[in-house]
C-alpha cells in the first residue's frame, strides 16, 4: 500500500489567554494557508527500512509506531516541506502528515486530533491540528488549567471559512529562526499570567475579529489582527527583544502596512510576517514590499490564500477523506 498526504502551512495570529488564571490556558487564533506545502509518501517496505530515514522523520515514525504498536519498518519520502522554524507550522504539519499516512497504511482508526498528542504536537495551541483537519480560520480556547499539556487537546471553539477573495502576502526575513522545541518549553514555563493583555485580546477577538469575518469586512479584520499581534508581542517582548522577534521582522511589518496591507503581524515566533490584502491588490502589495525591503531584510516574499479544506490524502490511486 502507498499513502500520500499533502497539507499547507498555517499562520498563528496570537494568543487569547496568556496564563491560566481564568481556568484555561493559551487559547489562540490562526488560519490555514494553501502554500507553502508539505507532502509525504508512506508505503510498505522491508524490515529495517526506517533506518535510512532522516532523524526528524524517523523520530516521528518511531513515536507513532511505539504508541500504536505497529511495525516501524516503512519507507517515508518527503516530496515537499514547509520551511522549518520560520513561524509557518512546519513541525506540526509534517508530524501529522506522517502520522496520518501511517494510520491509513496500518488501517487504524486514528485522525488528526488523536495523532497530534501522540506526536507531541499542539501542546498549547490547537491551530495546527485543526488547520490540518479542516482548514479555515480557527479559534481555540486552549486547555483547562492544570491539564497535562502532553495529553490535553486544545478545545476548538470557532471555525469559519476564510473569504475566497482575500489574500495574504507573506515575507520571510533572512533573520534568526523563531523559538522551538526545548527552548520554547522553557519560555512558557517562566511566563506569568497577563490578565490585562488577555482581556484586551479576547475583546478584540469577540467584538472585532469574529464580526469582521462574518460581515466580510477586510479593513476591520486587518485592524483587529494588527492589534492582537502587537498585544501578543508586548507580552513576549522581554523574551524576544521587543514587540517583534528581530529587526528584520519589524521592518517587514512596516513594509506591509506601508505598501497598503489592511493588517500585518508576525506569525508565531517568526520571522515570517503576513499582510492581509484583497486579491486585486495582492501582487502590487507584494511588489511594493519587495521594493521597500530590498535585498537586506527579506529572503522571500510571496502571495497565498487561505485553505478552507483539510489535508489531501491518497491511498494508492484513490482519494480518501480524513
């Protein structure tokens, strides 16, 4: 049997609750993107085939197979991959793609929500797993305070299809990669609750972000996302050296807003930056961002749209649902 899984990137747009004083911890906002993509192929192989896998891929295979008690002797091919540690969700999308491929290969009843904790993903935010499962614009409420992050599944409380005529201009500055792994874990262990910022972000989410999507108001959504991003950055500023992760990120956000984006911000720990635009202006905004940044601050600028569907799965020659 041969299983292929293709999924897109995601933007993490900020946290709604920074702390657990409310009884819940780390709710967040995000949206699935149609590019860049991760595409993997999982297939039967002779015993020991996994020994030749790249270390991070092999680690995913071994975690899954140990949990479900299946043979790790499989072949995994990475056809495409989202750039790692730039804020576009590469780790979660790769882990879930491999996990779902193995689930279908071994004919297990395990979906993305089951696989995520097995692979050590979505410990604080459910955006990555829900983007993989269904796409769209997503809000999660984190998990109950005191729940063990390795087992908890952040509660998805709102999902809506993103307007088809809106686009994101993405810039990935040539800068230091964002936090991940053990360094990220240590950061969250040291953080204190931020009631004021959390209340402001929750107010923006309920009274601006959600209505703007329902009412198809791109200007209001842009203003709200910019404000959410800045408040989230304010909370982490003492850890990342400012509201944004580095000078390149800050310049990219200024370039987005100066080029005409309705809103802009840093995705996750960065350095990836997004600008929200209408499709008719997307290429012009992207060109202006490239001009403003020049060769100094951005390695890549591109246009993408939201992905309103989940990952695409093929088993042998046929398409199957998640």
